[in-house]
C-alpha cells in the first residue's frame, strides 16, 4: 500500500510554494499600496480590458463570488473602480478602472514585475520557460476536476 508523505506530494508542495509567493506579494502590496491580494488581482485583470462583470472577474481570477464581491466593493469605495450598468445584461454591472485606479495600476505593475524577478531571479530563462510550460500542462490536466470548468 502506498503511503502519502506530504513533503513528497506534488499538489501539496505546489500549494505551499504558491502560498509563500502569494504571502510575500500580499505583504508588499498591503504595505506599499494598501491593497489586499484579491483587490490587486481585480485591478490587474480589469486593467487588461475595457471593463468586466464580477462573474467574468471570478472566472478570470479563479476567486469565489464572495471574495470578488468584497474586493470589488472595496475598490469602488476607494474610487479605484467604477461600476456601470451592463448594457448586455441588466442584472449585472461592468467594472472598469477609474483614472485613480489606472494610476494605481501604473504604480503597482512595475513593483509586481520586480517581485516576480526577485522570486525567479535564481532561474535561467530556459528554466522559466520550462516552468511556464509545465504550469500550463498542470492547469490543463487539472481542468477536468474543476467544477467551474464543467
């Protein structure tokens, strides 16, 4: 019978590594910009397009509805995100960055890239490319087990 040893169990190790990186990033974003990681994720995703619904943000960030809703409300309250009626669906709203939100994104994005460079600074470009390809494969192979992928 196989024995499960967490230190050898790859899903556990992946989760621990992810949690450590997220904690380091969250600490920096909170200290520098007063943002929770969920708020930064929404800002970053919204910055990539003209606006998104909360449902689309949940799918894009892989965060649950409650987390997305709380983060969106906090960003609206801070004046970083504007909520507009969704012309395609009156039951939802479109969220878009305000001018202040865009300025914050423009300040945070270089810091995010600096943190990424620090975390992965000990890896060669080839190792990073391999790691990205492996992450793509892990995500694809886990997709059938994801209830949201249906």
